[in-house]
C-alpha cells in the first residue's frame, strides 16, 4: 500500500471512530433525559 493511500485509510478510520463516538454520546444524553420523563413499567 502506498504511503498516501495508507494515510487516507488511517484518516478515514479516525473520522469514522470520532463519528461513532459522537453518535453514541448523543444517544446517551437522549436516553438519560428520557429516563426521568418516562415512568417505569411494573409487570
């Protein structure tokens, strides 16, 4: 693999990881807020 291609692949992997981390973080805060608004189901 050429150095230019390896760098692009590494950059893409890093950006993908950052995007997935941001997505996970946003769902965490959403669920945290909903947890206080939605009543617990008792069965």
